[in-house]
C-alpha cells in the first residue's frame, strides 16, 4: 500500500472497484486470477503413528523437494473456481492457464473480464510466445484485462481465494507435486459444489474516504 499521494495507484484501484460493481452476467463473467509459490516439503524421519487421544507426531526437520507454482481462478459472483499446479512460473505457463480459462471454463462467454496483478508475464504479448498469431489473437479478443495497482494485491479477489486454500488445504507438509495436485483437485471440487461466492463490500466511495491521503490534490480550471 502506498503511503502518500499516488495517482497511478488510485487510477488502477478505481478501475478494479468499478469492475467489482458490475452485476452478474453469464456471458460476461468477472474472473480474478492470482498465483503463488509453494514449497514442497518431505519428512526427514518417519512420523509416529496416531494413537487414540493423541495427534499424529511429526519431526520438526524436513526435506525441501523444490518449489512449484499454484494458479487460482475465481468468479466472485458466479461461484466458479479453478486451481492448478505448475512446475514453473514462465510466460508460457500463464498463457496455457489463460487458454484453459477461455476454452474450458468459459467457452460460451462473449467476453471474460479478467482481474489480475501486473506481473511481467501477465501480458497479452505472452500469448504470442506460445501460440500462433491467429490463436493468440483469438484468445486475447475473448478477454478484457484489468490490472491491480502495484502494492495493491489486496484488490485481487483471487488472493483471498489463495488464502482460503492455504488455510483449508495446505496446513500440513506435502512432499510432491502429484500429491499437491490431488489435494487441490479435491478442494476445487468441493468449492465448486458449494459455488462459494465472494461479496465484495469495499466501493469507490469508501476508498475516497478511507484512503483520502492517497488522492492527489487537484486544481480547478480558472
């Protein structure tokens, strides 16, 4: 969060807040995406078995088995959820996730309104690194992209999704990527059965009051 007047932050923030005020529209879904690293951890020693009245005992030492990337998509008003795990966080990984969004999650949408952070790989140009110009352009034309401001990741509903996922699904050590994929797949299925939605309360009028110090002073024309 910036600590002083920041018109660029304000412009991106108010754009995102306008998006969150849009009514639900099946053919124009608002979808938020985010990604996070995850450290795979194995046990250095065999755990003690559980016994009645006692929790499972695990050793404090662990083995690092590498870092993977978790991608999350959530439709706040529609209750659709998708998570996936990738070994890397390259532009190509992002483009393949975006193609899944367009062709598998929302094949009948006229336009997907996509909210995400301004990571260097989250660009339309990345699609041309993975697909033919015709295919890249087809995917881009299905998207309306909106970027959260720098230091404004809290404006991305998908960050909330990742926090819920971490609390509900990743509170223990997971040693390999396939186990992680199984765990997250089961969690995704449950979230979609529940059609868990997000009710976003923070509006532009709230921002102009509570974050007034971030708004630059302006002058009226004489």
